[in-house]
């Protein structure tokens, strides 16, 4: 299991020009993994983090932060501009303005509908991550905090009904 061999992932080597320097390294340990079995999508949380799930079953959706572990190469980390959705008809755009998996720190984010929470497993409707993808963190989706009124996006983003 590739994600378990990478229990400690260095997320960034950062320095600031002004003020107190930031830590040179940040470590993240997975809290679980994505499991895809037949028609089920499960966020399988490590037993040591089971208590952290208390109360999550009261939410309809969860924000999942995960690591694009199968995409983690120096070449992928150095890509700073892409054509969104890998469509050359879309303008060349900085990765911070896209949801591209190619980025300096390969962190994925997705909002998933919770179907049920059982012991240390969260059954969700879907996730765009591969089977066995390491999960970095979970946060409850709170509409008043996470839904921004009047948000604006570029025309290439389209609408929810686009194919």
C-alpha cells in the first residue's frame, strides 16, 4: 500500500521574506483511505481517529481533503499552468485557479454527500479519488460558511449542467 509507506509527507518547504520565518517542513499523516468496493464508496478512517467522527452523522455532506499520491512526482509538482479540464480550448490558467491534480502540493478537495457513518467508516455517494487514496482530513460542510453568495467564476467553468 503506497500511501502507508508515505506515512509522513513533506507538504512544503516555505520561507517568508518579512517577519518570523515559517517552519521549513510540514508533516501530514493520513487519517484514513478511500475504499471503492463495487457500488460503495467508503472513507475508511483509521481506528485511532474513530472518536474524531463523533457528530459527523448529523451533517449531510463532508469536505474531504486527500493526497493525489499516484500523481506525486517532481515533474507534476513543477507544473504551474494548465488548460482547465485538460481541454486545450480552455485558456492556459495557473493551477491555483483550477482544480487540476497537478500542483505544488498535491492536495485534493471534494464535497461528498454522506450516506451513513458506521464505526470508523463514512459511506459517501461518490468521490473523484482513486481506491486507496490517502485521506488527510475531513471537515463538515456548513452551508452558511461554505456557500458564498455572489461568487463569480470564469466562463470556462460553465454551469453544473455542463457535460
